[in-house]
């Protein structure tokens, strides 16, 4: 303390003033001063408390009170389901991808070490056997293939895969049951993130009211395509919604040519002397005979003497725009558009097919690998994993060439190749 003069008074500085001065010193942008001509000026000081720092997104106030799923999204779950079921091409592409996923073989093996090696399977034989027995029927009703197809359907259409961990009487996991993702409404905490257990993380909405609460320990909500600022996933069906809607409209137009027309496109010239007030009556009579009646149009038709027909240019039901729409939908699912476009040469078709299969199927299989990793961790199987079997090539000739090259390069032995083909090893 400095030496004070006699009679001097000491006044303490309020703590709030010191704090505000410290904040003012910290809240400065280098090089910005009031005297800077047309300068950027200092930013406004935050008005919200420090507790909002790091909020995931600017969610609406009272977000958790909006319990209807996708209430803040432009497209509802019902619209996505209707689109996936109403657009023929979209449904064909989805089913093709599901068939490819179902055709993939899965194996359970020891978890890969950080150096890329795998421990001996014998040390985890009991866990592997238990996992294979459990995932033969993951939900205790459907086999693994049907269960995977259901997850793929939910992932492609709504991207709201929801798996309920059904407990048994001892509170152990009894089954992994798939719930309709359209009934699940995720909840958020103050930072816009999924609350940790035991807090409510998800609500199931049935008949328009909250019916059940789930924590993160009770329900696995696993969208594939999460986006910042959105709680829900972004499915491939939603990505091509405008294209698929255009396809549906075009198909309706094409269908009307076969169902609503009253003959081919053309004009009928009435016989000479026919009064104009009789033309609407004749038009209504003609429509009643042929409109929507495809069979009647193929019959012989009697008309009044002097009636003349002037055919018009027949409508073009398909054009390159249909192929353009097909390519967009196939591209969204990484499916080769070969079946829906004009003929291409064999080499180009095979290249496009192989590229679509590898580029589109591998990311989807990686999604399932991550999902199985979560399920295995919930079961306590931390040392084993579910992985897709690497068939690498379906064509027998190409597979033979790969095996020969691997043996010659020392990558695999002859007996390893024979074991992969299910053959007995050769005696050394």
C-alpha cells in the first residue's frame, strides 16, 4: 500500500467494475479502433450467458415440447414413405440395393488390433459362438437377412433406424427389435445434443401423443447421414424427392394415354350439314363409348356417312428426359443406370456396373459394420466384431486370376486359397 497523506480517505473499487474492465480489455479485435475511418468497429458483446457456448445449432425455444416427429422439417415421414412406394423406379432401385446387401455374407471374428493384425480365433471361441447364435435371429422373430433388409429399408427411405434393446426379466438384452423410425422423436439437451442416460433421449409418438420414453441405454437411434443443424437424417429418398415426384407425374401422364383417351390423337370432321348444337351431344356420346375403354378402341367403329378423321402427330411417351431422371435416382443410390438408359457397349456397361457396386455398396456395408459394433458393445462383446466377407470378385475367371496372382506374389499360400474355396489342404 502507498503511504497516504494525513486526512486522505480510501475508497475501494467495486468488484463488478474490475470485472467489466477486464472483459472490455479482452473483448478487443487487434487493429480496430474508434478512430479508424469506415472501420469494422468492435463486435457487439454477447448478451447470452456463458452456458450457451458450444450449442450444436440454433434450435427453437421449447424444442422438446414439439413432440411430433419431423415437426420442424419441410418433408414429413409420411411423404417419404408415400414417395418410396409410389415411384416405381425409386422402389426398384431400393429393392436392388436391399438385394445386394442381403446377398453379402457376414462373419464374426476377433476384433482387429491397432496394427491391423487379428488375434487367434480360438481365444474367443465362446464369445463368437454366442454372437452367432444370438444374431441368427437378432429380434427373436426374423433371421439375420430379413432383419438387415428391414434396417436397409428404414435407412434408404427415412434414415431413422431405431433399434429397441428389449430386456428380459433379469434386465439383460433379449432382442434387438426394429421400431418404425417415423414414430421416434429425438430429444435434445441445452446444448442441442442427445441427452445422456438416464435422461430421456427419445420419445415414441403413437396416435399423436407421446407414448413411451427411451434413454440412450434403451434405444439405438442411428441415422446414416446426419447433418449439422438437423436432428433427423437425410435419406436418399429425400435427396431425390423432386426428381421422383416428376417421374410420378410423367408416369401418370403416360398412363392416361392408355386409360383416359377416347381414341388416338386426331380430329373428327363432322358430315356436311350437321348442326353445331349437335356436336357436343355427339362428343359426349363418343366419350361414353371409348373413354377409358381400351378394349373397345380395338373394335370396328361405325360412324355417320361423311365423317372424316384427321390424325395428328402421335404423342412421344418417352424421351431423353426420362433417362435423365433415371440417372439422377440411380446416382443417388450408386446404382448403375444401365437397365433404364439406351444400350451401351459391353465394356462400358461392365465398368459402370462394377463402379456402382463398389462405390455404393462399400459405404453401406461400412454403415452396418458401425451398427454391429455398437450392438456388440452393448452385449459386452468388446473383443469380436461382425464384418462382411470379402468375396472381391464374383466372376470365376477373374477370381481364379486373383488367386493365382496372390500365390505367385506370396500374399497367400495354396492351402489358404483351397481353404477359402472349401477344399481340403494339400499335404506338405
